[in-house]
């Protein structure tokens, strides 16, 4: 539907899904051929496209993002409705799995769990006229939701209470003991990151019982 290459925003292509290491699916906010034409129908103009066949697989979505192929299903976030679901490849219909309290954007999977980014939605014309923008501000969250995609149940949630209002991408990392640095000045003043070769010189009572990475976090008592 885009007739030629031009330095403008005709369909707002915003998401790419890979299959076997190759680009396969994309999401667009509209199947339009005029600059910012997608803005005229944000609530139902979104599409999912197979870029190998140039086929539009699904229509009628509300600002979709983050197409992902997992467990033989094409998953997508119906962002403007706070939705998470999949595309029925036989009918082209979006099948909702979970409704979440924010603009859904950013998706990754780990086993039976989907990790979904949520944004509060900025008060701008870009987000006007979509269902999630009609929610009361205090009910729109920013953070990461964990959904069991086999049941649709939200089993966990990390909510940002301050400063962070938007999430654009979510990625899982192979690490058993992730560490977060806070703004606790006393904790920071007593914490040190040491290279592995220095560990033999550290008294045993200061060593954590875990940690097999190349850096150790040691809190001095």
C-alpha cells in the first residue's frame, strides 16, 4: 500500500518479528499511503504484515506493536486497548488473551510466560481517540507485566512508581541473580564490584554464597 520510498511517515511501521533468525512479521499503525495518514484511524487501522509474502495477515487493530512468533503462534500487542493476544492464521482475527492496565509495548517470552511492557500513555494528540487513553490516569500503569500465555492470567507485575512513564522494549536475559543498584547512598558507599581474580583475597565472611560471574558485589559490614 506504500507506493514509493519517501522521507515521511505513511504507515508508522513500528514492530518487527523474527522467525528462525530472519525478519518475518511487522506491525503498522495504518495501511495508508499518505504522510501521517494512519493518524486518521488509530483505533482500528492497525495491521500485521508478512513481509516475505507482502500479505496483510490481520486488520482492525488499535496501534499494534511487538509481533513475536512463539510456540507456533503469531503474538501481538493490541497496544491502544492494552491488549495481548495472537493472530488466528486461518481467519486473520486477533484473539485476545489478556487485558492490561496500560499501553502495551515491548514483548518477550520465557517458557509459558510473556513479559509485556506497559506505558501510561502521554497526553498528546498521538494517543487521543484510543480506548486505553480513556482510562483514568491513576489506573494506567507503567512497568512490566508477566502473563501466563496458556491461561491469560497475570502472575506478576513490576510497577514503576516514579519517573519512568514509558516502556518501549522488553528482553529476557539469562542470569540467575540479577542485581539492581538503587539510590541508597549508604549501600552504594559500602558496595564494591571486584574482578574475579581478586576474589581469593577477600575474607570468607564477606563472600556471598552465590555468584559465578566475572564480577562480584561485596557489601562491607
